[in-house]
């Protein structure tokens, strides 16, 4: 039988639920004031304190976003959108409110334009069961979080994440968490956020450990690129290129313009039009503004940023198949398209042939998927590990049976295993009906062990000892796996 449980925060009391399994859940707790009205396009401000007990039994509002179109790709990635202004909120799962347990704060993915911390698959009950206080957050995304013309404060979405971490620092002990043992972790744009936070002085001291899943330290844009993107957005809307003018436009019109902007980048990915966004096709992402973010995250990490933070970073073996398989693009890739695309990433004919030789029975689409997976995901992750002294590396290699097993170990597939929520209905289309529980147990335990002790169960990675854990039905340690393919990227990016 579920019962109510009340906890005090610095802004007021909140009432959550104690489940039949003994897990306490608190949802929709504001960590900042609603970013609307005078607060829009401004750094996050503290919540307004409340006097009566706030109901924290249901998820709060989520960041405004364009609802994905109904298509195979969208169906594979679960998401929840809840309307409302008070969306800078967080959710907490804990087994009790007395012990000082390790804390994990999850930052959702979604290319910085979609996603939320209210996805049922991100339920933290199993982390709480295993002695962790689990927190998920919402933050400003898309135009609200990352539009910048060069004036005012940049990276509002990142400032939201920092505000959430400060709230955790100041309040999590009342939920049974240890504010001195916080691990941030995220997937895709969440993993990119993790690496960006590693580079930001403003986030210093707010976490002890960091886990980046399928996102690393290269995915940022320059001020000039941000201005190109913002100016084109204003042209589409027919308004002046300022935040103030864009703030006068109704939200549905903004979403339509944002969607058109993304389509234009996809159709004509030219550097002169979009800057760095021409490569990763993400118009809204962290900006190297020279203040909050002084250089690319990988450069900051290489120069010693967060040198005392333990890092766990990794990727999935076949990340890019998520973007090629569902709508049939994989089978349509020709040899010519493979060569043209791979050359655009900086690979020579000899390097492309290395990938071909290692996959003698594979189609051009298979080879292209492997190349883009390495360019966008695997190599940037390894660059972080090469530049940071205490970093553990993993690769998730279990292949999904979905789409006649073509989906394989694609982008996002590890999430259900990390949360030990592989039976959640939102993950079913990606994982199939019988994903291996023993693998979920193994992966989830590694994340818990890392957050608790700073060691997931294998050796650290460095350029002289390239150790990685490969997660599969039978997980195993690898040393410099696919070294020839790794080497072809030397000097690129």
C-alpha cells in the first residue's frame, strides 16, 4: 500500500509517495523559478518559497518542445511531454531519508531539442533499491535553452543543469543523499552535457564523478555559428535577430520555424551556412561563448579541467544504425555515397578500405554506419579518455533483435540496461520482447559501483593501456579493440 512521506527543502516541504517496495519517490520539485515572462531568456532564478506542503506525487511540466512526428525513429525513443510553465523541476528516488547514500543525477538526451526527465523508463526505483539516490532533471532545450546572438547570457540550458546540481548540493541530504558524493550521468545530448559540465568552472565542485553515454566533448558550436543559426531562424520568422523579438512569437510558430531550420540544415549541410552545425546537424547546442564555456570541452579537459573527477565514458557498437535502419536508408547506401560521405569526414580511400576489409561481407550501408559511429561517438569518447587521467571506458555491444536484428547495438539501446528497466514498455520496440536480464544486472551494477566507489570493475584507460569493458551476453575486457580503425582518425578533428 502506498503512503505519503514529507521532506523539507530550503524552499518548502514536499510530499512524495512510499511505494509498496519501500521506495520513496518525489516528482516535479522546482529547482528554479518558471523561465517565462521576465525570466525568459535569463539565467535561472531560485524558486519562490512555498508555505503549505507541495504535492510531489506526479511528474511536473517538461521543457517545451516539438512533438516528434509519428515515424519508426520516433517510436524507438520514448519521450513524455507535459505542458506547463514550471518545468525547471526534478524527480527523486530514494530508499530512505536518513543515510548518506551516493547520488546520481541523470541528464536526458534528445539532440538538445527534445526529451525529458519524466520518461517512465528513467524511473530510478532500481537505483534506489541498490543504495543510490537517483535524480532526473528537466532543463531548457532548443530555442529556449541555446539560442544566442552574441549578446546577453549564453548556454541557458547548461545554466539550468548547474542550478539543478546546486539544488542537489543544498537539499539532497534531506532525501538521504550525500552531497559530497554526486555522480552526473547522461546519454546522447545528456552525455555531451556531462562533458560540457566537466569543462565549466561554474560547475566545479558540484559533482565527484561523471558518466557520459554516447556523447563526448566535441559537440559545441562557436559564437559565429550560433549567430548564423539564430539569424536564419529570425529570417524564417520574419522578425529582428534578437531574443526579444523571437520571444514575441507564439510557441507553435517557433516550433514550426525550428523544425524548418533543422530540415534546411539536413538538406544543405554547408559550413558557410551553419558553421559547426553542418557536421553534427544540431542547430541548438552549447556555445563556446568565452565566458561560461571558454573552449571546446575536449580542449578544456586536455588542459586539466575536472582533473580530480572520475569519468566513465563509452559508446554502443553500432550507434548510427538507429538513424539508418528504421526508415530503410541502410539498404539504399551505394558505394559512391559511402565514399563521398566518408571523405567528408576526412577519411582517405585507404582508411575507408580499412573499414571495408574488416567487414568483407557487409553492405556499403553497414560500412558507412560503422564509420559515422566512430566519427561522431566512439573516437570523441576515446579522446576524452586519452586526455583525462582517471577514465574508464566501456562499449555496449549487445545487438537488438528488432528490425530483423538490423538495429544491432544502436544509439540509445543501453538506457534500459543502465536503469535496469528493460521491461519498460517504452523500450520494447528497441529491445524486443526478451532482452537479457543478466546483462541489465551487470551494466546497472557497474554504474552503481562507479557512483559508489569510483571504480566500475575494470582498469582505467590510457594511451598505453587501452582497456575497455565490452558489455554483451558474455561481457569481456578488450585492449585497443579495432586499433586499425581507431588509428585512421589520428589527426582528424
